[in-house]
C-alpha cells in the first residue's frame, strides 16, 4: 500500500547555527566560552550512565525512501541529490527554532540562509527558486510569488521533509532549484487512542520583557470503526525579536513580511480507510498568521554603521494588519493493483490570502494583498517492468495532471494615492494540462537507468487592468505556452561502499507573471511576452561509506536562456525590477557524517554556489547574479552525545562566508551589498522520563552581534537590520 508518510533516513546532522562577527580578541574569548560549554556538556556525559539513545537515525543508504519524487524508491537508484529528514531529526532542529526555513537552511546543502521572518523570498536552492508540496499537493504560487510557501502549515503537523535538489521534469512548472515535500502526520487503524500535549515558550536573554513566545499543541491519533484518524491543533504567540544588544528589531525588517508580534493558529486533520488493497484518505489544514504590532521601522545608515530599529508608532491607521492565511485539503485514492499497476489519484484544493506591510514610499503610501485559489487533480500509475516483459526489475511511472490557478494582487490606496483602479497583479486564471512518464530500469546489477519526459500545456487568461506602477490601461487577453522537459540519469555501484550518480534534467517555469505586469508599458497583451524559463541541470556525484563515515559529494551546473534576476527599479526605487537574461549557475556540495564513539555522532557539510548573467546581451556571461539568487558559502558542523538512553546534548555551528561581487555598488541598489562572514553556535539538550519529554534549546548561544545576511545583501538603509541575539526555547511534551 502506498504510504505518503514513509520516511527512513540516514543520519544527517546538518545543523544551521547562524552568523556572527567579532574582533580577534572577542573571538578568543568566545572560543574559550565554546570550549567551556563543550567541556561542561561532555564532562557531564562522561559521568553519566553508559547507555545509548534509541532512535530511527543511522539507517543504511538502501533503506532511504524518497516518496516526494513521485517515484517511491531508494537513494541507491536515485541519480541526484536528496535529503530526507525524519520526525526525530525534525524534533531536534525545532528545539532551537520554530521556523522551518531555518531548519531547511541548517540541513539542506545548497539552501540559502533563512531570514527569520514570515517570508522566504530570497531563500533559493542551488541559486534558483524552489517548489513546495504538502503531501504531494503543490502549494507554491507561480503566478505571483509572495514568498510564503514555507509558512503554510505548522511544524506540529509535520513528521518529515523530503528535498530533491536540482531541476526536475516530473513535477511540472516551478522548482527550477529543487522540490520540497512536507509529509504530514498519519494515524494507524488500531483501537488505542494516543494523545500528546506540548507546551513551549521562547524568550530573548538580552531583553526578556516583550520577547515571550508561548505555544501549545494538542495531538490525537486513533481509530473509529476502521478509519485511522489524526488530529492536531496548535497556537503560538511570537513576541518581539531583539538583537544581541537587546534592541527591538523592526516588525518587518526586510519589507517581505515580519513574524514578531504575531499570533499563529493551525488546525490539521487526516482520516483514512484501508480495504482490499485499497485506501481512501482525506486531509485538511487551516493556517493563519496575524501580525498586530505597535511598532514601525526606523531606518539605519549603512555608510555610518547605524542599524535599522523599531520605534513606537503606525504608518496609517487605515492600514490592514499583515496576515498570511492558508486553507488546503485533498482527497486521495490508492489501489495496489489496477491495470497491473499501483494507482494513485489525488484531488486537491488550496486557497491562500496574504496581506503585506504598508509601504509609505510606494505611490504616496499603499498596501497590497495576494489572493490565490487552486484546484487540481493528479494521478499516476506505477507499473512493474516485469508486467511489460522485462525480467530484470524496474518500474514505469506514468500519469496525468490538470489544475486551475486563479491569482490576483490588488493595490489598496491609503494615503495620497488617488485610487485610480491600479492593480499590482490583475486577476489571472491559468489552466494547466500535463502528461508524463518516468522509467527506472536496472541494466546490470551495478547500473540503473532513469529517464523521463513531461509535456505541459498552459492557457493564461488576464482581465483588463491598470498597471500598478505605470498607470497604463491594458487590454486583457489570453496567452498560451507549452513545455516538454526531459531527464536522463543513472547510478553505478563502483564497489560496495561507493556509488557514482549523475545525469541531465530540465525544469520549467513561468517567471512571476505579476511582477512584470505591474510595470507593463504596452496597452495590448499581444505585445507582452513572459518568455517561459527552461532550466538545464547537469549533475555528477559520488556517495558511499568509508571507515565508518558516510559521504556525499556533488558538482552541478544549471543554465537558462531566459533566467530571472532582480535589480533596482530606477523609476520606483522601492521596487525590484525583473531581468530576463541568459545565465549560468554552478556549485558543489559535500556532506559527511559518522560516529566518534557508539554514543557520540558528528556531521558536517559545505556548499558553494555562484552564478553569472549576460547583462550586455552579447552572449558573454559577464555579470554576477545578485544576492536575491546567490548567497554566501555555508559550512555546518554538529556534535551530538547520548548521556543516557533518554538524555542527549548537541552543539551546532554555522559559518557563513563572504560575498562581494559588486564592489563600489551604491547604497540602495537592491541585492548588491557586500556580505561579510559570520558565525553562530546553537546548543540543546533533550531528555525523557517515562511519557514526559523536555528540551532546552539556545539559539545563538554566544550572543553574536551581526547584521542579518539578508539585510547585508539587500543593501538599503531602511532595511539594514541586525539578526536576533541569544534566544532560549523551552518545550515540555506529555504522551498519554
């Protein structure tokens, strides 16, 4: 029976800490603090009982199942780079943060650093946009990307995350950088109901008052007359965020949407029924984040080293509170044997509504909202090749998808704007029809081939509208486009402990349609060409195990004839302008993990990504891609020790490198700022007594004082924000 939540992962302790900066004398002092913390933690461990925590981690490579790929299989036959985080690993990561974006930045090589806000606008994967799924349902918004994909469901409803890095033909449009699939909770069809109550809080050690972030989560799983049922409800209040000096951060530090002073609600439910080799499953989730703050931003000054801060006040009493609301659900059907194949069909619905922060500089003071509604049906068959006469094994995955996406972003005039009917994104309606096939075929005992193709047809309808930034009246119309991405790759088992993998894959996406429409200067859509983006991805890697150390190394190149980057809009300086030019991105990743002793584990990873575009349109890649696409190198190191069978401690270190590709760039030029190297250390301890578990996590243990990577890249005085200082998280869980 197909299982959406089947995850078995190797132990990859790839933890993000965060950045930090200090003078050499400060570094020596902080190193002594680190040494003292390590000695205390592991000295206690040496005096404790010699027992080992039992977890699901450390499974073999062959046991890893990648379900988010639409092709349930093991890493031994997957010709690319993938990471699977199971529930145990997620619990550890979420002990020092409540932000999934930060978890992904800590554990996924090639993932750009998180910014700790409500948005993941600049959080690229291998230098390109990512596409997010929840239980296989596409939740990203390709027509108007508001950067909310990673915050559409509570972490309390998730038991695993699957990530495939690199463009992929089989998922349809979007995800040129990779695919992320959240796997939600799932019950078992037994009569015993199980409950879990979890209480938590977080606070800044530098400014306790106003920083409290209490949370509560309640879960229940069980069975009702043969139906397996899973329920979860959670609430979190995020208090003020404070830097290492104890100064309050702006409620929206990067102008993408903030998370401080917010209330977050999530209600999740799933029910399923198994019968005769078949299964019917339904899931629903409601998520709402509402920011209600009494503070506004006070601009900093990059040249003078003055940081952006928060002060009491409001921009406009008529402004709406920022909101991010998401409702989604699906009905799935599984059949183990239909047409000699395993069959899966899924009908889904998704509705998202986001209110963005008031912008006093745009058109005299305005605010926007994004409203998006999606409905779709996706189906696939998995046919064993032996049914088709191939005796060596393998599978053929084939199927079809259909979806409708309606999106709009109206412009709300609040102050001096005359309210002339302008819109940031007019009402858009896109129909998508697709068919695909993917083959996995073992050619020899050592060599496995994978190849596939997908064909997409799109019909985009646009109503008449007035462009938001130009005021031009544009006649609507209909645009049609199509794409046929392909992929081919394979794995070769060199020896038992070394496997070569690699291949060629393509990804297809329409660039954020809403962004160019706001500044369009033509009156007829016949003169508007969005130029679909086809990304070619090449990858070669080696993975295996030697002397007890698991390793993965990969080098990749991805190219696009019509790539997408962002620069400042000289007419509207508060806006970023979209560029469509030839570009190339390349990089490499190394992942290692092993054991120092039976009770002590370590892991490390390093990722490097860089890219250029053809700014002069002469065929030469002569200009670096901006910080919106390319972040600095990332190095993560973690050390974990089991004190007893029910008590562990862990330290996590992150070093973020430098990037200075635009020396001399004037302040105000979007995403051309110099990024200085930073570092940060996190720590946590978890222990369990009978049915009660408790964790203490410390984010930025040494209280490093630094400007956030995002604010350094953005390069604007009004967005020059520090990152959070030392923050403590306490969590108590009871199972009954």
